[in-house]
């Protein structure tokens, strides 16, 4: 069974229970730190450009993904979308996704 989950915000798991029929977790929402909008905007443009070049070299990613990524105006979501398409190991992706700072994720 495959399940696709999209989070509404970043959160920290405070308890986890592995039951026979299902898993249960309790979490608290984490706030992203305030960051300079101008700098984040510039980083986002750079990320989209770099991602376009990456997709041209990586034939496993559909060019439509770049079009969709370039339309994302939520910089946090942009960083996460690009990270999900990178050919890196899962622990590296997890580390990127666990980073609260949008600036750090875009870098």
C-alpha cells in the first residue's frame, strides 16, 4: 500500500504509538522563522533557474515539473517541491525537509 501525504505545516512529533492496525502520532506545529523577503525572493529565483538546468540534464523528471515549480509563490513549498525531485538519498532529503528556515532550504 502506498500513501501520499501532504503536510499543512511543519511539525514536531511529540508522541508516537505503533498499534496493531495503525500508527498514531501527536505533533505540535513549528513556526518558520521570520526572514528577509528580498533575500528569499532572490534565492527562489535562483533555485528555479538551477532547477530548470537540473531537469534538462536529468531525463527522469518531466519538464512540466519545472513549469509547476516556477508557478509556486510560497517559497517554503517551492523549496520542498524542488527537494522532493532531487536525486539525493532519503536521509539528505529528510534533513532538508526538517530544516525550518526557508532561506536555508533554498540555499
